[in-house]
C-alpha cells in the first residue's frame, strides 16, 4: 500500500484546533442521528445514544489513524442507513416487553447489532480479498440507494418535528401552527447550510449557522419569557422523560428482548449491503481527492474490527468520513494534532451528552438531518443527471420512486434487479460479432488455381465467417441470430456459416438453447453451420447440453453443427464444397490452361512449358528445404503441396497449402535469398521445374519468353500479397 507524502503546512497546535472545529461539527452530526432513533417514546435514551455515537466516532477515528492507510483520516458515525434502520429499531422497541427502559435497551441493542454485523461483513470481505469486486457494484444502483437515503432522512426529520409517521400523516400535521413552529426554522437552517456551503467550503460555516440559530432561539425565549417546561411542551426542546435521561449500565443487557432482533433480519441485510457500498465509495472518494492509493481490503479489515467493537457498546456503524478528511488533507494538517483535537472534543462532548441534548432545540437536530438529506438528494439525484447517461439516471430515479412508494427494502431488491438487467442489456448492446466476412476476401491458406480463385472471388459470399467475442449468453446470441436470419424479399445466397469462438471467454448454459435455435434456423434456410476455435471448457458446455456436434468425417444431423480443429480447416472445407457444387467444365483445366490464365493467354505459353522439367512427387517427399540456396522455380500441375515453418520447439506448423496452378519458390529466386520454409508433398503431385540456369539463359537469349515468365511471376506474387493482406486484416 502506498501513502502519498503530504508535507504538513500546519503545526500540531493549529492542526488540533482544526480537529476540534471538525469535532464540534461531528458532534452535531451524532446528535442529529441519535434524534432520529430516540424521539418520542424513546427520548429517555437520547442522551445515552448521543454519547455512544460520539464514542463510536472517536473510536473509529483512532483506529483509522493508528492502523489505516490514509494520512490524515477522520471517521464518523454514518447516515447512509439511518433512514432504513430507524423504522426497524422503532418497531422492535415498541414490541419489547418489560419496563420502558427495556424499549431503550432493545433499540440500542438493535443499533449495535447492525454495526457488529456490518463490521463482520467488512472484515470478511477484506479477509477474502473481495474489496475490488465490490467497487464494481453498478454506480447507478449505489447512487439510487444514497439518493433514497437522503429522501428518507428528510422524511425522518419531518417525522421528528411533526410526531407523525407516513407521508399522509406528515402532510396533515404540517397544517398545525404549533408544528410549523419547528418545521419552518428547521427548513430555514437546512437551506441556509446548503447556501453557505455553496459559497464557503469547510465546517466553519456549518458551526456559525448552527450557533446563530441557537442564539436566535434562546434570544426569543428570553424575549417572550418562556420557561423550559413551556418550551418542552411546545415540542421545541426534547422531552427526556420524567426522571431525565438514562445512563449506561449492565441493566441494558438484562432488559434487551433479544429474540425481537431476529424479526428485522432483512433490514440488517440491507444495512450491511449499503454500508459495504458506502465505505468503498468513501474510500474511493478520499483516494481521488487526496491522491493517495489505499489497499481497500486492508481498510475493510481495519474498519470491520473497529465496528465489531462499536457494535458491542451499542454504537452505530462508523467509517471513514470523506468530507472532513479531504478538507484536512487540503489544509496540510499534522495528522497527530488533528486527531488529538478531534477526539478530545468528542470525548468531552460524550461526557456532557445529556446536558447538550437537553439544551439543543429539536429543530436544530432535525434541520441538520434535512441538510444531510437534501445534500444527498442533490449530489446523487439532481447533480447526477448531468453526470450519468439517461438510462443510468432513470435507474437512480426508479430506485428513489420505489423507496418513496414502497420503502427502502423493496428498493434494494428493485435496485439489484435493475443492476442485473443493466448488466444484461449492456452486454446485449456490445457487439457479439467481432468480425464478419465471407470467402470473397477471407480465404483459407490453400492456394488454388486461377479458375477456382476467380469463382471464389465472384461467389464467395455464400460462405460467411463470423468471429465471435466476449461473453455469450441467451441475450447476446439473439443478436447473432438476427444477423443470420433471412431478410424478407432478399434472395438466399449463403450456403455455409463458420462461427469462430477463439475470442469467446464465457458461455453459459442458457446460451445453448439459443445456439440450438440457431442450428435449426440455419437448417431451415439450407445453410450448413460450422464451429471452430472451441476451447475444451466451451466444448464441455455444449456436450453437456447435448448440442448435435459432429466431427469432420461424420454426417451432420438436421440442425447440427460440424466441428473443425481450426478456422483454416473450416474455410478450406467450405471452399471445396462450394467449388464442387458450382457448375464447372466436365474436365478440370490442365496445366497448360492454368498457366495460360496466369499469362493472360499469351501465345508462347507452350514454349515456356517446353523449358520445364516434370517431377512426380509422393506424399511426404520434400520439394524445398528451408535455408536452401538453390533458385529454381516450381509450377504445381496437380496434387497438393504444403508449406511448413519450423519452430524452435515442437513440430513445424503448416502456414499454407497449394493446389494446381500454384507457383512455388519465386520470391527466393527473385530476391536471391535462401528459402525460408520447407515445402513438402501432401498429396501425389506433378510439379514442373524451371531451373535457375534456364531462367538466366532465357533472359540472355529470349527476352519475350523471359517477359512472359516475369508476368506470370508478378501475378503470382500479387495474388499472394492480396491473400496475406486479407489474413493480416482479419487477424
């Protein structure tokens, strides 16, 4: 893991002051989150929860500073899942049996359980090295969850202020003047915070605005002469119960209704998932902003262990705080001084948590929640409209809509479903066909005679070659089927299709059904289907499914496929079939006719043949050896020759085959260079040799016949260059 070297610009004392300011901001954040959980009937636990959340923030900050990879690093209790967890916590607290204290204890236990489970998930993911995989979680889905959390935080703030649950009940409560006495200042404070942060960066504007609203609140109390009791009855200050707030103790463990926690297991699962996304998003954001490179798996393990401890004390999930860490890094603070000031403020605030809670108006805590919620909506829904493509943004909007209409848990399911659909449609949009060609330009390495070459050049569209790529599944193969389906009103010219699987890396079982459909479609259209480039794994998938695949010698069943060891072999077989099916003269052209085509029917072609020596070869005979310096030129009249290229290790590979009409050895003769490959006989052949001595004599004594020879050689070289270019183009 690499840590970027950030030279301190601020000394330890000044850095501690910066940490203290950020600590005050964090304390307000903890109070706001605690208010979401411990409002109404659970208000007696508000002070205790606030103290626990403050300690959670201090603990995770120390852990990240001591063991983490970022310098500096500040942690905080996270708001990402509060809006999901709070209703579930309220539900189990209301169902808890026993005295009122049991409801608070059960609520704290539920919050702690969510932190411990999240911590365990962090640790396991980091331990298994899966952190980078989680970073591949679809961005639109993560953005939709975060935007939905913002909506629910605003709703939670309104529920605190109105004492109502549900959109309809909240809307009805908002017509009450007493309710508006809390909603209006909370909304004003939220919008003031948003406006201030558009102009000034950092936590100072937040503290100033909160202090101004607090001063204004207590100034108005003094102006109107209202007592604390009257203000509590008006709902402007929290009511902590008749005996005040509850303190920590072993009584909490005894009073927890543990079986009730199992009833909200689905909520815990959603919380864990969103926390995993949140911690990795924060880590990535800090990496980018501070130009540091972290080991995400190590960060997950460290954060996970910290949250297991936090969960044991009833705290809420806490991890790296993106905004404050980035601000501190840009100020060039001394990391030790920053953390010291930050933690000291949090510890002091936790010691006086109940006093602080009793003095902070409800609308201040609710206003902070509104501010956080509005900021998340703006970042992940409104501003995202300009960053994301339309389809991705519609996914974000859809998740938010499902959250508003049905809740966050259904939205989690919808989001994951949209992620799968997005992945599927994304792959379906990718071209499954890497390269498409036909036998007019995409030819086998078998050199054929001029008649056959002309025929293939004119009718080669009957053989289609499709090089496939990527991951093939049912959806992507539909793209392939559409490209091969006969178009209405168009004549059927295709006789054979070769599917090359060399660039295919994944093929699932569901795609076998689509391939089977393709086979029957090709059979119905009278098209032979050939497969090549199959890896053993792909062939095993096809075999397990039961696709009718046959070898090169067996008959193909209707709708079946013929398998070839190489694309070149498949091309050669399809070319041979096409040439055999087309109308041809009753007698194959003899050598003189083939040479005449190459010489453009020159009248002296027979004279040139008279200068040649006929050689008969049997399979395995060597015509030319690599590195040989002899400069003879050979003309293949019948049979077949193969060009073999030697390898440093292993057997030689065949790079080309030649049929009747091919010219062999002309390049070495023209360039006066040694032979670069072996040429052997593959099928009984007759070859005509034109010796180097004869060529020299023709150049001296018969310039017209020599010119005919160079014309034939030039056409041969041009044809080979064309074929080589075609090979390179498709490689």
